[in-house]
C-alpha cells in the first residue's frame, strides 16, 4: 500500500514523501492517526504541485537568508562589559546582551533560538554562529570591550 506521509516518522520517511507500507500498518495506524493519507493518483498530483510551490518559496527564503548573512558579516558589534581584574569580566556576555546589540544594528529580526554565542568571560574578539535557514549559517564576529 502506498501512502503519503503527513509528518516525519522515524525509520519510515519524511513529511510529504510517498512510501510503501504493509496494508495493516497503513489502514490501522498511519491513516487513522492522521500521520498519512492514501496515495491516490489525485493525491500524488496535489503533492507534486505542493512540492513545486514549496521549492519556489524555499529558493526565495534561501536568497533572503543569504542577503541577511551578507549584512551580518559586515556588522561591527561591540559589547561593553564591566571588568574585574586584568581582562576578566564580571560574569559573562549573555545572549540577551548580544541580541540587543544585534537588534540595534540590524533592521531584520533574528530568532534568538538560532543564535549560538561562545562563553565570553574575558575581553577580546569572539564569533557568534547564527543559523538563518536550514542551509545558511553565518559566523558574526564581535568584540567585548571594557566600559
């Protein structure tokens, strides 16, 4: 029996994929649970059209993400922090501090859950990794300076 998966199912396939399953598994579990639909010829045509539209949207999203990545690479981010002794900081640079500086310099909003900053406990240069899309990652340099 051929079915179209409506969600990712481990050891079976990914969303919007046509897979062969045993009749009982498809009829008694996948279809009633809303995890798949029967792969009729009309359903497959609808799926192909949906995938074609998603690819066009995906290409646009990737190009937008690349444009934001270029803007991020050109930014000069400096985070001011209090220094205790030598070059050690009181505490460390937090994601909130980095995001506030990023929001001040960039007009696009970036989801903070896709931002990864290193543990910055001293003055110096660091690089944050920002994931803008599944296929677009960018490293953004930033400086930690004393107040």
